[in-house]
């Protein structure tokens, strides 16, 4: 299930990236970076469930989603020109 979410997130990032290259609207760029982070987080979540309780990838997932959401917050708040 999480693998399907990551494929969907990568698809959204792809479409947002294509729209950015056509229009050069910077919010589309930051949104695509955010969706890449969400997709990588979902991939690591799938791997985490496959490995079982002996391994914990939550710290790596937290850093990746922090980077993705931080890019989105930067794009929404500070990159308003």
C-alpha cells in the first residue's frame, strides 16, 4: 500500500516538475521537491515494514520528510517574489 503511495507521489512530483519547466513558477518547483520527499518517505516506510521489528528506519524517514516539508514551507513563505 505504501509503495502505491510512493509511486503516486513520484508521479505528482514529475507532473509538478514538468509544469515548473513550462511556466517557471517557483512554487511548482518547491512543491515537486516536497512530493519527492514524501515519496522517499513512503518508500522507506515500505522497506521498514518489510524488514520487520528488528530494524528501525524512523530517524531516516523523519529527516527526509523534514527536508521535503521544509522545502514546501520555504516556497510558501519566504520565496514569494
